[in-house]
């Protein structure tokens, strides 16, 4: 690092970190082994040669107290980005005598010395330093001179009330890049005499002098043999090379599409790094007499899309300069990314950009990228440079938004696919714009400042930022602050930040992320461990690659839903996974926006061998409950039904085991499974149109499983009762009402409720395992009497049409308010691990990877169905199957689908963890409800569970083996029927009134003995 030629060209001094901090080394220019020169405990800084090549000067960190002690700060400069807490370490000047290899410290004290410059006679060093006790408050950085013997105090020689950045010694005095005051503004090229007189050598340019630093290309001013000064300054975004003696500066190398950096001068020649529109940087030399430019390398020849120069006139008359990156062969309105530079006093240029590689990637993928240099940018004069001081966002927002309007009007940009990104000040502006403007479909904020109040006290430059950039503290800050308007943000936002950023502290990113997350705005926070503010320039390559990739992925995902629906891919995955889990047949449907992909596998029946096709119909089981709930909500829309009124208002003849419940139970209780009516009653009351009415009459003998509203227990009976309410209010059978009010309006052609209707289609037959093989079940469907709870059959196309209606906020079938109400949380569940974490009106609610989904499952005789909907991304996925092990297929397939298409991770089922000791006597006993008897006993290795199906279903469902209950904690257990199946959760709990229950398969079963 930091190589420096000796004056005679025979040696190169450089820094190398080998088994410790960087030290100064020497390398013979004509070959040989390098030699270590310093061995300082905390390392050394970049070396500078004296005129005769006998000594090197450099800064080095010095511990002036005890850097391991607690951090005690009395000044604001107690930390620095990239270094972290400075503790008691200060940077001071050192000199090493190369003949004696002796290193001595020249300065000391509780301050930091800047980079040294040798006097022509080699007896003194000049440097910049803020030595005043209040320099952290005043921003003064004067120029000092010190004898190299180290026995005298440094002498302040210039810019006592100003700021010095770099110092170069000449025969006429000191060449300083800096300012004569501490206001925000350009750095000038100043000639400072040793008695303090100052002459501005670059003022006539009205451009910022660029000594070179990360993200700000330029070079340290150098003096030629004839006394001229060669320096860099920025014009229209491009750092250019100038020379000056006693007159006005003259341009040596420049233009709107060239950037100069890495300046070195020797023998009438300047060596530079030159970037162009098609090169990230090449080594070039300039003849300082003739101005001839010679490019010596071709390291970066690339096939880049060249930036197109643009200029926009803003409504207040200000002109702003910028560039477009796009494929000129693309026609029509393009998705467009507005990228905002940092600073705010940095600037874009027309040259190739090695940092923001996503510009080229997006342009090649059909996007346009807009780069604007708004007021406040560098290269357009000092009045432009300072035009946004005290008015961040307020002054320059229009410099971004009005050019967007113009590009939309030109037909170049798609107004529905606009995105915004930026880093540092650009990250601030991204937050500011999205909190004031809703046009952006996606946002990526990097190196964020989101709270101008807190950043003032947490950033290593917070005081400078507040006083010089924001116009000082005051009430006006709230108007400029993104966080004060964060509730207005609706734009999906990716936030990325160096986790060790002290310039824009990571808390700024965390605050913005938290606020968005709490407001349900799609947001993702990416932190890069160990990275400082400038990691996008000099951080780990893997981190730099990562943030570039994430920008592309995020804006394409949220601005244009770019993830393709690949029918062939999902056909392969369905077949592979269905085969893995031994399913006889399966059908998959995926809906995203208006695009549908379908896949199918296997056979409808192993007895006939008829293949599954996309139009095959399967029983959707309990997904029917959401369809029933939808028609119920139609009746609410029509004013015929009140969710919170007693069902007895519609069914005065209703009789239940508990007469109080019969008078108080509401439709909301039924749709949320909180009525307490014993739920698994499957009595067949015949095939007539009165079968549901007759079934409801039988509920008079059904037990009250739990007190009304006391807990959640999945209740088929309750939905059949809801179906009877539909019959009473419509005057039709439930089957007829469903056709009239739902199937026909949705245009469903492969949906029905009766077996004779199923005969008109390619209908799947259920299968169950017998003697190790899946065989067709002897009964096709549940009794008609329980239709409202689970006898609908449908194709994947029709299931997705139903899902689309709900994604469309009810479309023409349901009011928006009712569709929304169905998805909203109505009740928690005792066991959030079994299916969802809560229930809506009919819908199960799932929390996956921070996203909210709705859906339902259905299990009938040998058939299983699944539906999941992600409203935020307008994504619905249904899987219809006809055999055992369907849940395992669902888990594998849906995990892949939602990861690929939605970028979210599906939660994994609970599995046994570390052994947990319990008191088995608390759980042993019999738990019983309609159709199910659960016997918990104590075995040799712990609790055992025996499940026995009772009632009408007993003959249809094979006897289940006794299985182990494995404790997770004192109330949560897991079990599974075989090693080939996933674990199921079991929860033991007690109601506030003292009754003991076990919750399994989303059903509450009371303890009876």
C-alpha cells in the first residue's frame, strides 16, 4: 500500500501488514527482497521522502494513555469512521533515518497530525492539525510547521481561522488545499507563506480543488521543476487536471467524459489514472510542456453502455446536469431507476463506474438509470455547491422529481415502474423522497441517514453535519427529516448499511427499517459485518458484489415482479417431489397477478390408471369453509346478516346441548371456530335437499366441547350450521346457493358439490395406505349433510379463480370491506405450530418470514388440498392431491415455490430438540370429543398417545398405531405416525376456568378421565 518513489528512483517505500499492523518497507526498484524499516507497535502511515532520500516522514498511531481503559470522551472527535472508537490513540508525525534505521516521534499531544510535507532543506515538516481545545466545535484546522529534531512545539503558520486538508512545500511557501474560513464550500488551492499570508491560486476557476480521497477522485497538488503547481479540480462532475503559476489556472486534461486521479509529477511529466466512458481507469502520462496525453495501459477495456448526457431545466429556472444509462436499442417506456449520489457534495460523471455495477446490469436487462447532479453537487460553482445548505431535500427534491416527470412525458420512463436508490446522502434522499412522494415502486437506501436529530449526536461528523450542512439546530430540522414523515412511506424498501459505519451509524438504518416494518411496509435490512461507511468502495469484494446484486434483485422484484413463472420447472419439481413421497396423483396451480402456471402428475386412480390433467377435479375438503364463509359475507353485504347477532335471529328453531349457547352463538363464532360446539360430527342425514336442515336438528344432542368463545377448536359442525343460515336466508339448498352466488359469478366450470356433478369431469379418487401400498378408498366423499364444511370439488384453475377474486378485494362477488375483514385477525390459536398463527373469518392466517399469508387446507377421504395466498405479491398457490403423505409434498414444494417466487422462507415444522423433563402424571388420561378419542399413557420412554376414530368415520379410516409424545417444553409436544412423515405438534393447556384440554390437529379435546 501507499507506494512512494525515492527522489533518485532507486527505491520504493511502501506499507505492508505482515503479522501485525502495517509498517514501512523498502523495495529496490531494480529487483531484490523488500526490507522492513519500522516496527512500531500500532503501525505506520504512508511514507514521504525528503529531498535527498535519506529520511522518510509519516504519521503513525500513538497511544498517549491507555487504549485498553474505558472510553472517556471530553470532545466530540472520540471516534472516526473506519477506525471506530479512537480511545487514547492519536496520529503523530514520525521520521525514520534510513542510514541508521532509527525512528523517532516528532509530535505528541491530545490531537491528530495530518500528512507531513518536507521543507526543501529537509529540516522541517509542514502539516495540518486541529490543535485547539475547541477544534471539535469550531472546525478550524490550521497549518503548522515543526523542526524534525522533535524538541520544539509545532508553530502555527497559516489558516488560523480556516481549514487545511493537505500541505505541499515549495520554494515560495506552502501549497495548501483548504479554505480561509470554516464555512461549507469549495476547497481552494492556496499559497500560504510562512508568515501567514494567503494567496488563492484557483479562485478564478470557481471549482472545488480535489486532493484525492475515497469516492472523491483527484490527486495531491505537485510542483513542477519550473515552479508551476499541477492540481485537480472538478468541473461538471469530472475531476480534471490543471496547472497554475502566477496567473489563472489552465486546463491540462479534462472534458465531460474524463476523470483524473492518482497524480504524480516528475521531470516535466505528470502521471495520472484516467477514466473514460468505456474504461474504469488506465495509466496515462501528460507532457507538462506540450499537454500531450499518452495512455499506457488497456487494463479495463470493456463493452459498456455509455452514459448519455442530459440537462434539465427545473421549474425555478435552475439547470441540472445528468446522465442516462440505457440500451439505445430498447424502445418504449422503460422501468427507470433514479440513483442519487452521496456527499451531498459529490457528483456523477460520464465515465465508467466501477462501484455502481448495477447500472450496467439493469441497463442490459431493459432498464434506464438516471443520474442527476442536483444543486449541492460539485463541479458547477460554489453557489450551486452550497444551494442546498440548510434545506436538504426541501431545496433539491425537485431536481430529481421534475426530470423524472420529463422522462415520463417523453415516453422514455414507465411511471408505474420507477425506483429510487442512493447511498449516504443518496440514502437520506431516498428516505426523504419516499416519505414525501408515492411514485416509486421500489426503493433501495444505502448508508442511510433517516433521523437528522439523532445523527447529530451519533455520527463521527454529526456536529459538522448539523452546523454546516443543515444550518444549525432548530425547528426547521423536522421539515427536512425523513423520520418525521415515515408514516407516509408505502414504497417497498431495501436498506443496507455497514454494521460498523460511524459516519451514518447503523442505528439510522435500524430506525428506518423498524418504522417501515411497524407500518407493514415491505422492508428488508441488510447489514455488512465489520464494514464502515465506505465499504461500497473498499469493503470486502463479497460484500460489494452482494449489495450490487441486491439492488438489482430488489428493484426488479418490486417494480416489475420480475421472477418468471416457469411452467416446465414447476412441472419437473411437482413430479419429482410427488414421486419422492409416493403420491398417486397431484395437480399444482400458481397464480401471480394475471398469469397462471399449472402442473400435474400421476393418475386419478390407481385402479383405472387415468392420468391427471390440468382440468382434473379433486376434492378441496375444508378449503370449502372459506367458500362458505365468502357466501356468508355476501349476505352481510346485502344487509341480511349481522356477524355479531345471535344465529337464533335467523334460526329461532335452533337447539343445542347448551340452551344458553343456542341463544348467544353468532356467525362470527362459527366462522372463527370458537362456538364450542363439538366439531367432528359426520352423521349422514341423506341425499335430499333437506339434509343440512336435518343435520342441524341433530346438534341438539352434540356436546358443548368448550364454553362459548373460551378457546379455539376446529369445528366442522359450526360451518354446517353456517350453511343452514345460508339456506334460510336464500331459500335454496346450500349446494344451489353456492352455485348461484359464487360458482356462476366467478365463471367456474370445473367446480361442484355433488358426486353426480363430479362424474362430468376427470375426477380424482382418494387413496389410503393398506399393507404398505396406496389403494383407492371405498367411499368417494363425505356425506352431503356436511357439505358446507368440506364437499366442494374443483380444478386448480377454479381454485385459483376463487383466490383471484379475494386478491381483487372481492371483485364483483364481495365488497372490499368484507373481503378485507375475512383476512383480518379474529382469534389466536392455542397451537400456532399446527397450521397458522391466527384465524380470520374462514381464512387461516400464516406468518411466514415476516410476511402475512392467508389460506386453508382440506383433508377428506384419501384426498388433501392446500391453498396459500400472499396478497402483498398477488401470489396464490394451490396443490390438490389424492393420497397419503400429501403434507410432506406440500412442505417441500411450497417451500421451494415461495422462496423462488416470493423470496420468503416457509417455516419448518417443529421437531424434537434437547431432551426436556416433564411430570407425566399431569398429562396421563383420556381426552374425548365427537369422532375422536385420545388416550395418553406413560410408557417406558415417556408419554404415549393412542388415537381412536369413533362415529361414522371409524370404518373409513385405518386404525392408528400408538405413538410417542416427545416434549418440547411443559405444554408443547410433538409426535408423528411414522418416520416417513413430518412431526405434528400437540399442546396441553388449561382454560381460565380450570378445564384441561389437549390441542391437536387444530382441535381442542377436553380431558374426561
